[in-house]
């Protein structure tokens, strides 16, 4: 029986505390075919409540393109590489997009 891949395209948001962390996670995910592409967006300011205190931090945002069937492995890898106790990892389904680009994401993340 052949297993069917769930190739629904996701955009996964992950915030990082420093450029070195963002670069390591991004490169690893692409090298391991867990992501087709990662955009590293600098200049993000996050305001959030943590352990009863309001925190303000400068961060970078990763916009990671992957597929549903690669998401759990991607999440596990991010957790292993990320220094934060509770990193932001949010997957959003890509509702629409350029057909060729979506196909590229699916092909690029296909395990070899």
C-alpha cells in the first residue's frame, strides 16, 4: 500500500532572538528538506506577557514554506535548535498562491 503525502502548503511563523539563531534554523530546515524556502525578516519588535511580566524584545521572523506532511518533523527540528523555552511556531495554510510556486514547495520538500 502506497502512503499518500499531504502536500497542503503551510507558511510557518517562527520568531528568533538573534540573527545567528535565525540563520542556523533556516539553513538547517532547507538543507534537511523540511522547508522549501525560509524568509528571514529582521526588525521585528515583539510585545508579550511572559511569567506575569510584559516583555518587549527585538526579534527576527522566519516565514517558512513547507507542506503539511513535513510540519511535525519541522516542528521537532525547530524545537531542537531554538534557544527559547516556548518558541512561537504557528502554521498557517496557504489558501491560494501561484500554482507553479506551490508545486515547487511540494517538490522541494519531498523526502529523498
